[in-house]
C-alpha cells in the first residue's frame, strides 16, 4: 500500500525542489575533468604565509550536499558539510600557526577507478608549510568520490587519513602518476 504524504501547494514543492537541488553553473576549468578538479582541490586548500585556503574556489568544486570526513577517532566518526569543514579548518589553521607558516599540499600519486559518471580517486598527498620545503611534515591518502552531472564534475565525498606509526602508506598508493 502506498502512503501519500501531503506536501503543500505545487508552488511550494517547486520552490523547495529548485532551492534544494539547483546547482551553481559557474563555468570553471577546475571542474571539466577528474584531473582538473583534483588539481583544483589541492590548489584551493594550499595557501601562502599570511593567507588562507581559497574557500570560494573549493566550494565550487563540491556538491552542495557533499560530505568531508576527517581521520576517524577510535570510537567515533566525524562527518562535516563543506561549510563546517571550512569553519573548523580556519580555526585549526589559526590555532596551529599555519597562517604564519603557510600550507602546501600536493598530490604525489593517484589510483583512479571509474564506472560511467562515478569516479573513486585514491590521491596520496604530501603536506609542507611552503612548496619548496625539503621534506613534508605529513603524508596521507585522500579518498575522493566524484560524480559527473550538469555537464561537469562534482566532489561528493572526501575522506582522508594521515600516515603515522602503525599506519604507513602501502606501496601501491605511492606509485607515481603517469
């Protein structure tokens, strides 16, 4: 038996649908391919000393309903909207002195799997304060899920974890991009 749930007038349903599902259609080279959106992600998150991540550039890469999932704690998971991530990251950057030091994250290897309009990217990264620092202070892997719709690519989910003792990056995720 089907349940019918009254939703209000047709106008209110259309307004809800248009505001809930409408996507910005700002053209950008950042979203034309999987490669360009991943490059845009790393460029947007990185910043010079005295600056901050380019939140406007990054926001355009993510679907409005996207989720960002930082490293899990032993007994919980944190799932953030883009705005929650941007707010928490800004606080973290200011508290940890990154705004003075700068932050540069770059991709060092990638594994990509695609089926139709969905793509999963394992993107291995290195983090430095400045791009020319001799050694990274951190490395890890971003698990990025993308979908193509509306004539462009969107990041739908990003989950990551950092390398640490007992959690080394496996060799298969260090194979250089071709």
